[in-house]
C-alpha cells in the first residue's frame, strides 16, 4: 500500500522541519507549504490524505485554507494547529469543518494519535459510502437495464417520480420485478438513508395483518403480552412497500386510507395517535379497477394509491432483455458460490429464449440458478436445463398457428398441474416451487378450473 500523503502548512521553516521529520518516521509522505496559497495549489494538483495547518499565517489564514480545501475536496480532513491563547479560533475552525485541533507547542505523541484517529475515521466514512454505493447500485441496476421500449418507459417514469413524495402503484404479473423497481425508487429518492420496509399483504393472515401494519398495545388481544411496533412505525422517515395490495381486506383498507391522508394512526388496542413520515409504494398483479367496480376495493383508497402508476411488462413481452438478464444472473450466482462465471451454450440459450416464462424474471432467475448449481463444466448446456423447456420448444413449433396468449395459458396450466402432482396436491409446496404466493396459485386454479388433485 503506498504511503499516505500529509500536506504540512506552516510559515515557520523550523516548525515544518521538525514535524515533517517526525511524520516521515511514522511512514507518511510529507508535502510542505509555507502559505495557504501554496497549499491550495498543492491540493488542486495532487491527491492529499490529510492537511495539517497552522491557523495564523501571513496572508491568507488557516481558516481561509480550510474553506478553500473544502471547496477543492470536501473529503480531505484538516487538522489545525494554534497557540494556546487562541483556542477560540480553533473551535471556530471546527465549526467550519476542521476535523480536530492541536495547541502549540505540539505534543508529538498527541499528534500521532490524532492523525491516526482522523485517518481511521476518514477510511470508515469512505468504506460506508462505498458499501452504500454498492447497495444502491445493486438495487438500481440488477434487472433494470433494458432494451425494451415499454420497460424503458416504466424505468423512466420511476426515475422521474422517485424524488417526489407521491404514492406509486406498480402493476404487473407475479415475478416481473415489481419489488425490485420499488427498491430502486426508494434508493433513488431523498429517503434513501431512511428505512425501506416491505410487507407482502397476501402472505399475512387477515387476523395478523392489521397488527403487522399498525402495531398493537400490550393486552390488545389474547397473546399480546408486549407492545409491538408495526411496519409503519418501522418505516418512519423512509418508505413502506406494500406488495399485493389488491389482497388487502376491506376492514384494513379504511385504516390504510387514513394513514395516507393524515400520516397518523393508532395501534391495535391503543388510544394514542402516532404520527409518521412514510412514503407508500404499492404493487399488485390484480385488476384494481375491476375490484373497485365490484365493491371489493375502496375507490377512495384506489385513487390515493394510484397517484403515479407504473406498468411492468411480463418477460415474454420483453424477450430482447433475456440475454442480458441471463448474463447478470450467471455472474451473480457464480459470485455467491465463489466459483468462476459460467458460459451458456447456443442450444441452452435458444431454449431459454423460446420459453414463455409464466413466472417471469423470477422464473428465469430460478432456472439460471439451478443450471449454475447442477452443471458440471464451465458451460451450461441444454442438458442442464429442465426437460419441460425442450417440450415447450417442440410444442411452439407444432402449434405455430395457435395465438401466443393461448399457448402461454396452456403451458402455464400444464406447469401448475405438474407442480401439484410433484407436491402431492399440497398447494403451499406447489406455490413455492412455482415461485408464486399460495393465494395467487388459488387464483390460477380457479382461472383454469383446476383442483388440487387435477
């Protein structure tokens, strides 16, 4: 690792000589300057890890240097040195952004400790910033770069709406990446440093949903032996993602409407009104307009949720994105398994391109993950993919005259039947294998007039 560079600024040559010698013995590279003007020229010309400067100098002062340094590079820490009688000036420098100060005559051991502490703090801040950048980059980029016009429109709408406080409703089939888009919106918003709390409405029983969202007081119901903070409280200052909002019971819809209107609610069993600052992002794969017409979803809540609407197209309608998604998943799963990235053969790619993906991006992700785990060599072949992909290719050729949507429905029905057979008719296991919620599976069973033992 190269030596860290300290810029030493003092108008007294003797003081610079002593301090520079000490710092070099401690392993630092030292650049010297006798005036603030010279120091600013150095800062503009090269990378500096820390500035150590006297406060009182002819011409521009150490305060002037501090302000100039912050304009050039606000991440460079500045330690100021001052005479004992002018400590107030050092305190003023810290108010303006100095990392710390030392009084003259300089105690070299104190200087050593102070520099080490300042550089350690700077490294920690830089590490945290990089971790946040990687986190935000992962949420922003994974699966969101597209060559499809409709998907690009969805991403552009999300980007424009991210900086606002508006509630956003994300629509699309299961597995299209609605939660991924919601996370991208949160991390691109002014709330990025706040929490992002996700709730799958369909995964919670109606009896627990209200408690999970709004919390409960001790004794609110049998088994409530302690106070419980709900998801709205946990999301205060950030965003709350409500997935499968179409499954929200009517009784809970009223309370959610009030939170959206007033940012206020009471815990279950409580009388104290709690106020929060939460931005709601919601998602659904259901026809909310039809539900409103049938009286299954409140129209006033629908309008509150549907301020900005974003439609995420299914993967079968954005096939041009499949190769890039495969490449992304190959790299990701290789990294997770600490193995070299794998390639994919032309035959395997052809099967993956022809497949209709009733489970959308989530299903593609599962297929690639399975292939990475099971393939024996550096290249994924057609033999590493499930056999039903090959059947789809043959069926697609044989049924060329059949409308595409009908062919997809027929294949989706057969997949559900096969999953139920493998699961012994247990819907929970079949839903998990298919990558959908049990409630969504029940909807599909009703749609295709299937029973668990079909």
